[in-house]
């Protein structure tokens, strides 16, 4: 069960600001990242891969092995703008890896590509048009 710390209203408003390139504030960027990580955990529950978007947040997702202490064996790390672009379908996993925007380690880390984007591209298109 995923604890929802950011409401859908607040999360979608932050995503809209990102998608509309409307001079997103650091606080709104943080909200958008945290909301999308929250949604990833809801749509791909598990503890096999840790997704890190420093300094804004991290979450675990995908079924598989469990991790409890120390550095997880499967880690994906990226910056906030790349993460949001991946979450909304504005870029692909392959392109972000090719461009050096993702650090991924562990045999299950690349499985994250199977659950991206977090939000459908058609939903994000509608959200950005509002």
C-alpha cells in the first residue's frame, strides 16, 4: 500500500507547470518529482529497484527481490528534469541512457523501462493543454 503524501490536485498542478514550461519554481519541481515517484510506486509496487531523483526523492518499485539495508543491488538515478520527461513520455529510457542522463546498476534496473512513462502521453498532452 502506497502512502499518498501529495494529493492528485497538487501533483497534477505541478506536472502541468512542468509540461507547460511555465518557469517552474524549485518547490513546484520538487512536488512534480515526488508526485511522479509516488505514482510509480502505486502503479509498479515492489522493492526490487530503487529510483533516486536527488535531491527530491527516492522510491522502491517493481516486484522481485527485496532490499532492506545498505545500498540496493538495483538502482536507477537521474536528475529531476529527465525523470519528469521519462514520467510523462517526453523522452524514452533508451534516449536518456544514450545521452548519459541515467545511471542504472543491477540486473533489474533496466526493467524500469517497462513501466515508463508513469503517466500516459495522451494524459500528459491533455494536462499541458489545460
